[in-house]
């Protein structure tokens, strides 16, 4: 079959599968208890990740520019209110800022990050309970994850925040409105005709437009739900034209419905212990193991060379100029973990980036390809070797960082992480988070607005 005929066949198949997937989601499928419990963990984790960015100057300035409004909650200390669009924008930008939000291991995507800002804004406006919001998130996650799985892009060039942000928000907004299958499908296909072509290079270079992709995507998703209700629609095959013809993705239509309702995508998500790109987490774990074996005289100033074998040696920037670039710089992540003993939010401040010990180690770090690369879930490994001036050498390998489905974190660990990043500014966060992840009926059955206010109280 030649390429044009194959594309036409794929278009028809994908259009039919998207329509069926949206019909399933709009029919309010039952969500198993195990899935809802996992969704509660994702909810707590992502709200904490957004709150963790509350003091960033750009986020503060964005909040100050919001219009007067009280329709939705801003995910920041005190739970201030804003218009739906402003809340979706600010929460979308803040959600990815600190690189602490969850991600999906079935494909490059952060599904909850794309869904939640629009879903929360719509769900609050309609007086949804916390349980209803979690149920909607689980179903929306399924749709977005399957769309992300359907296209594989060459060489990891296309950043999912740009490609999938608006699509995920459209799904979240439409489901939160209780849209029927036709409106949901049209919202998805409209968003599929508005995809942005963003590259990972934006993150590596510290271009903050990368953090705007999720915020603008959230606003776009709200608009797509409006436009679908007004009778607009996109290509029947949604993003297929853009993803396949323009961005050179390879489609697999089977991903859209294979095992639908039997396997749930959110169970394949990962939670982050470190505030940096997930591709660097195995390197952080290897460094922390090396630090645990250092002797008293093996201080950072005695290091002569650092070598990192990784699945993404292209993620290189020895001179990051801001926190975003530092979070996507293997050299900085490894250097700051050696010097500070962690890769939490404070390891990516301007002060941490300018630290002369960290800067020196960044210059000493060399990246190499990890070859041969093992199959999933060990497809993001790292091997780190540190050489000292006295000739000593310490190495460590981490094949898969904690937090993924192969090395899951407990609910206690996820709540502890959320408390660490949001608890100082929001003292009641941990207590409320524990009630949510324990599936406390008193909390799950109260209005979502109340739950957010209690989580973010100061």
C-alpha cells in the first residue's frame, strides 16, 4: 500500500477510534476503587507541584495580572480566586514550573498536568464534589494517555506539553461540563487542529515559553469546549494530520481502544522525588548512592572528572541561566546533587546555579550514551562515575528511578513529598492530603472548592 492510501486508511480508522473513545468517556464509565485511589495520589501530587511554584517571580507577576473573578481557585497559598480562564492559565503554568508533577510512563506525556487546570475550573463552577472531580480526572487521563500513545515522534524531538496540552485540557473541560459524546469528540478534534510544535530544546535552553505551553493549553481547552458546544468541529481524525504529516509521528490506532476499561492508564503514571526532568532522575539516584559511600576527604573540590552514561546525552547545558534550563541540564542536576545532596526545588534557584562549586562540577561532567539501552521500564537508566584527584574512583548505576510503576512510591511517601514542597506555605496541606488519599468520605463528598481551600489554607 503506498503512502497516500495508507494515510487515508489511517485517517478513517483513527477517526472511528477517536469517536468510540469519546463515546466511552462521555458515558461516565465506572472507575474501579484502585484507579480512584491512584487518581487521588495524582491529584494531591499535582496540586502540591503547582503550589510549590507560588513564589517564583514570573508566577507572582502572572497572578498580579489576573482579572477580578471568583469562579475558580488558584493553586497557591490561601487559595485565592480568579476567573476560570485566569485560573486555568496560572495553574497550568505553575503546575509544570518546579518539575514536580506526575508523568505517564506509557508515552511522553504529563496527562494530569494537561487535564487538571481546565477540569478544576469547570468542576468548581458546577459545584462538583471532590469525588466527582477525581472520577472525571481518571476518565480524562485515560483518553489523553491513549491519544499520547497513538503517535510516536522521532528522536524525542517534540515536547508533549506543546503537542498535547490543549488536547488534554479540552478533554478535561468537556467532561467536567458533562458534555455528550458529540461535543467531547468535537472539542478533541478542534484541539487536534490547534496543536503547537514545541521542541525539547526550549526546556534545555531555558526558554520560558515551554512553561507557557501548559497554561495556554489549559485556556485553549476551555475554548475548545465552548466552540464544540457552538457547533464547531475539527478534522474527524483529530491531531492525525498535524502529528503524522507535519510532525512526522508514526501512528498506531490500536492504542486508542485496546483494553479500554480493563487496563487504566493512570496506574502507569510516575511520581517524582526530584525537581528536574524525569530523564535525569536515575542519575540523581546514582549520585546519591555515590555520596553515601564518600569518605571524609572526598569533597567536591577533590573531584577531577564526572562521567554520566544516559539514554539522553543530548540533554546538555553547562551554562544554564535559569531554573528551567538547570532542571533539564544533566551537568547541573548531577553537580548540584553532589554538592547539595539533593535535587529538590532549592537546587535550581539562581543562587544554586551560580554556586562556584556547582559550576566547577558542571564543567567537569561529560555525557555519554548508555548502550545498549534496555527495554521499558529500564529505558531511562544512568551510570555515573566520579574520579578524584588522588586516583580514587566511585561508580553507581541506577536502571530505573523510584516513583514509576516498576518501583512505586507508597501513599505515605507521596504525601511526605507533597508536604515537603507545599507544606511550609500551606500548613494544613499534609493533613488534608492524607484524608484525600485515604479516601475519606467526608472529604471526597464535600465540594471540590472546599477541598482546595482546605489544602491550600495558610
